[in-house]
């Protein structure tokens, strides 16, 4: 089992496409598993950084991929050691 660290939403597109391709699935194959059209899935994969959490979980489940959240090491004040200011 491999672990992939994702720190930005932009990293989702290549990771999801990579999981799909390593499973030997086309976009059409995965779309069928999800009950949507290939065109809809193509847009979803292309816009992965803007995918809802529920859609992301559905795609990962269809790929047989488990999402694991892990906390980062923290400083003495409780903030994560590698916190970068977020753009809101």
C-alpha cells in the first residue's frame, strides 16, 4: 500500500487520474461505476480541485482507494509545524 500526501487541491487531478489509470480503467469505465456519463466524469476529473467532498469520496470508493486523514506534528503552541497561511 502506497501513501500519497496531498497538500493542495491542485494535486487531486493527477492523483485521481493516476489511480484510475493504474486500475486499468478508462474514464468511461469509471463513469459507469459511478452511474454517470463519461462526459460528466471527464469534467469532474478535469476540475478535481473543485470537486465536492461527497463526489471525491464516491470517486475514491469506485477506485477502491481509502482516504486517511492524519494530523501533522505540532509545535508547543499546538499549531502544525508546517502551517502556511491559507488563502481564503
